[in-house]
């Protein structure tokens, strides 16, 4: 599923790398946005956020550099967006 949206990004990062990078991005997004959902929820939102961000960027034909850094930036943006939406819904 993730490889479809990324245009081959999974070949350079791999599933384990995607989980680790997405988790780090979610944790960092939670810290920077000062949102306290817990570390595990932030990691899950980071992983899901990376998939969402890649899908949204792919819809608009925006290519992400095929590297760990490109994947991290995409995951961070997606996690930040999901954490923001989750914060609004939680209120």
C-alpha cells in the first residue's frame, strides 16, 4: 500500500525503516507541537501520517526525494497534520 503511493520509495527505505522513521517523525511532531497523547499514540500517528502525506502529495503530483530524509520530512508533515486534527477532535 505504501509503495503504491510513494512511487517506489519503499524500495529505498524498506518496511522496517518506514516504521522507524515514521515513529520518530510522530514522536518529534508530538514534542514540537506540545501535544500529549502519549509516546505510543504519537508514534502510531507518525506512521499513519507518513502514509497519508505520501498519498496526498502523490495526488497533487508532488514527488518526494527517494531517501530517508525525504521520507522523514514527509512523515513529519503528515504526523503534524494528523496530530493537529486529533487535537481539534479531542476538544
